[in-house]
């Protein structure tokens, strides 16, 4: 049994005398100590991305067939999960296929790669990353649930918000 993060340890209620503060109940967070939100772990999230990951994201623009794109997207998702603490909703990047396309979105959950022309609107929250992708200054932009947008530079450094 695991309680309180320790194997085999059961935290028993403690008697607190004379504090005048709220009563602490084991297993329940106090209002001042709300549990951390679910999602990517911050320290890992801001680490520089690996070269194989950057190359994999770049290969998405190579006109891969559906099966190859799906396998590559699954590998990318697993790399994020194991190395960076969380999987983005998707990635936005500048498109190099040529006119009429200028950028694209890879949705890592639905494994959908969609190219966009300048006049097509990108769905939110990806639209918020579009101007960054168009600037040409980033390898790609990661879009996370909750509105977090992390640009990744060509040298694989993650730009903190």
C-alpha cells in the first residue's frame, strides 16, 4: 500500500495542540497547499530538445504517407512523455512544401498533420502559435493544454514564457 508517497507507510492523524490553525486531515490538502496541476513537469519541460526529436519534427514536412506519419508522430509523443515530462497537444511549424502552404500543425493525439495556406484560420489554441512559426526564428512551437506555448529554437533550446 502506498500512502503519502512512501511504500508501506501509513500516516496517522496527529494531535496538534494550541496552534489555532485549521485542523489537518491526512490525505487532504489545505486550502493554502492546493495540489500541483496535472500536466507537464516544469523542470523537464524546459530542457533543450534532443537532436533526434528536432529531426523527427522536421521530417513531418517531407510528404510522408499516412502510416509513416503516424509512426513518426507516435515516436515524437513517446519522446515527449519520457524525456520532457508531458506531451504537447501539438506542434506548429513553418511549412517548406511551398505554395500555397506556409505552416502546419501536428496534433499528437489525433496524429493529424494539416498544412495551412495564408488565408486559412488555424484552430485554437494553435492559432496563437502561428505568428511565431511564420517568423522563421523557431524550429517549431509546442502548444500545451491550458494555453502554454513553448517555442523551440533551431539550436533546440526552449524559450521560456
